[in-house]
């Protein structure tokens, strides 16, 4: 059985499990699937390499669309190919492929051979290794993912129930996405992303080595610092609560949209959203306060989900503040059931002063 013998059935049943996901046109330039078998921990993995690329089809388009949706929702590391990336067969092969010096099938087979050793050392099962080179808008990407299966059911031509295997896109252990356009431009340190929250630290580090990738920024830390800078900016502007909430919603909405599409946040775009009348104000604030943020920041979805506002109203008192301020400028004394505000907003402070005069 060839590397793709059991793939058509898996592709044909995708629509049954991934309905409701927006479909985006993303012409596939080249795609291929190799199979890496491993039956148990004590058995070595074997590579069954495909000898030709997969023909373009609506099923493959749908597969890649749904794969990207699943991938973007997971925690990732972001980086670039290091100066010694020539030591990585994947990075060297990709450079040759992009330059037109190596055939796509040859490049992916050699890369798969290298990944087989990593699977041998870290995983109890193998899977189908997908390589997909596609264009989305003006940008080209290469997606790499080890796809596992799950048992399911389908219908044959006579409408009889039949057991089948579906690709389990929700269970991604090894996956990466390379922005080939940024890679060729040479202006970014964040054009490679890869999963790092599954399988443990050793597997993630081994996968990064296989890619030849150096981590450029810590997405979680950068996102947290950006949100802190935004809260500081809103506080410095002494905005009314309604205006503050409006700007917070705009920032979180933009960051969430970028996270879903797998694209970085840019400080220029974000600054324009924060203040349309003064589109450079937030950017200048960040630069002058020296937060150390990169011009482009990969959004970390987990950090974004934790950024919320605490609100409460009782006995004529209304309180609202960003959650990350708790323990910093705001403290909660559980024993005495009281909030201690260390930095009183300027507008509120003036009103209190005027009342006392």
C-alpha cells in the first residue's frame, strides 16, 4: 500500500467534522503526503515515501483550510532559520526548493527521513506527514503537519454505514508554518511558527532543531507586555470608563483576529485602532516608554483570553479595572474584604478634591 492509499477516504469525510468553518481561497502550489509508521514504543519507525505530489482537488483545499484553522488556535513559538540552518536538512532543502534548485518531492522525502528519527525517539505512533505549499493573497506559505487518525463512520454509495478513518486535525502534535514571502524578503525574525505545547519540551526542542529554527520572540511575553503597555497608555490618557472599554474591545478584537489568521499584530495598525484621531500616539508612547516591544508581535491566544476586566456595582459604587492590575496597582484584602487602589485615576482624584473644597 502506497503512502496515499488510505488518504482519499479520510479527505472525503472532512466536511462531516468541520462544518461551519469559514473557507478561504488559498491556491495550493504543491502538496504531498508521506507516511511514517510506528506500531509501538519498542518498534522503529519506517518511512513510506510518496513518489509524486498530490493532484489539486477541492478535498485538499478543504483539508488545508481546516488544518490552518486548527493550527492557529494552538500555542506556538515564533522564530526564523538560524545562521547555521544549513545544518538542518529541512532548512537547507527548503532554501533549495524555493530557489528552484530542488524538486518538491525530493525535498519533502529527505525532510521526512530526518523527522522519522525524532518520531522514533519521542512518539509511540507515527502518522501521515503533510507538506503543503500554498498562496494566500500575495503571501506564500509552507505548512508541515504530522496528521493522526481517529475511527469514524461514513456512508457508501448504497447509503450503508461503513467504518472509516478520518484525519484528526484537532490532535496536532508536530506542525509548523513558514511564511515563504517573509523568509525571502529577509526583513523578519518571525516567519516560522511551530507548535510547542504538545508532547513536552524535548519534542518541541527536537522539532525546532529539525526545522533549523531559532526562536525570535516569546509570543506570550510579548503579548502580555503589549497589553500592559496598552493599559498604561489608557491610564495616562485618563479616559472615561466607556471610552476605555471601547478601546480595549478594539485592541482585543484586532489581536484575536490576527491570532485566528496566524498573522502577527503590528504596532502601527494597533496604534491606529487605539486612537483614530492620533494614529501615532500609542506607538510613540510605547517607543518613548521603552517597553522593548518588536514592531510585529505574534499574538498569544492564551494570554489574550486571560486579559479581561473585573467589574462590579453595589451601594452606589461602580468599579472596573483590567485583570492584570490585580496585585500591582490594585490589591484585594480577602480578610477585610476590601480593595486597595494604589494609583487613583487623575480624573477621579480631581473630582474628590473639588468636592472637598
